[in-house]
C-alpha cells in the first residue's frame, strides 16, 4: 500500500509539473475578440505582417496555416500539399477516412499529430512552437457498423497571432459542454459541411451558432449543393462572402464585426516564382 501511494504521488507530481510547464491558452481565457469591417487576402509564401496569419484551403479538409515568422502547419494532412518545397513544421491528422491522414508522413516533419485514440488512450497534444500553439480536443466518431468509436477524432486548435483557429476534423456529433469549454474561444473555424459523412447540416449549423466564430471556412463539401444548403442555413445570422481565392489573411484586429462565412476555393499550393 505504501508503494502504491508513493507511485501515485509521483505520477500526480509529474502531471502537475507538466501542467505548470504548459503555456496558458489565450483561447480558453474569458475574452472577446475586437473586430473591424474586413479581411485581407494574400498569397501563399509571401511575407506576412506581424500579428497576422494566412490560411490557404488546399483540398477537401486540408488547410495550410502560415505565420509571419515562417511556421507552416497543415490540417488533416494526407502527405501532399502541392508543388511546394516547404516542409510543414506541424501536421494534424484524423483517421475516420483515408482522405484525412497518411500512414507515411514525410520523416522531415518535426511534429506529426495523430488525432485518434491509440491503445485505448485518447490523443492529447499540446505543442508549443513559440509563435504557434497546437492542441486538440477529442470527439467521437461513428464506425462503419453503426457503433461509436470513442475519441476517434480531434478538433485541433491553433493559437497564433492572438487568434484561436479551430479545425473540426471529421466531426460526427455536437460537442458537449465539456468539449466546448475545452475549445474556448474560436475566432476562425474550418467546418465540414458535407451534411452526412460528418455531422448533418442542421446540427453543424447549430454548432456554428454556438461557437459564434468571427470567420467560418466551409470545407469537406462534395459538390455545390451541400455547400449552398449550408450557406442558406447560415445567412440569417452570418454574412456570406464568396471568393475565387483559396487563401485569406487575418489578424485579430481585422476580424469582421458580424460573423462571416468565407467560401474559399481549394487549390494545391505552389511556391512563389
């Protein structure tokens, strides 16, 4: 009994030390993002203003997130971003389907974050890259047999330039109160809007209204019909902006005053000439 108590005390001490070593999340803090009236587009690979972030829609549910200091993150990474020589500093993956991950990521990528349960343990990521903090909130997924695979998906949150950027991954259910609390403030959210393979559209719209993100970036849409249905369901409480670009540059000061859905067109990345 004494040995068990000693081991438990050591484990608790290690856990507390790890928690204290983690940089506090500004997204979970109680605060409100200021806003002005516009967002500013920019090009992949170009220089970025301080305290800003560039988000490029690559394909399906893959986005590239760039920082002024040159960090590059990729969401739901499948192993290919386009004709770019840059190696991401961090990639996140979910394995509900093979279009959201790769079993063979480039070995030069320093941080490969898998968002699903392994050996019965839910994914728990908290990667501090200085200019960017990446963490996850696990959610469940449906299996092919109709049952639930616990913690089979992760919502990844990228804290960068004062912004809280959330990627919902292959979300199959509305988050519960604890998951919403763990997410904290989400200024920008990438939301799957296929309407069936992930969350049904009425439920996804409820999630968007609950998050109240300043910017919603639709992803994971199969054809224009599901995208248009989502946009119609959002247009009472959200502005809708359509763009022919696949990128957007944002800063905390430049967030729109009214929550806005921005439709980006997916394109693979190309290094600037």
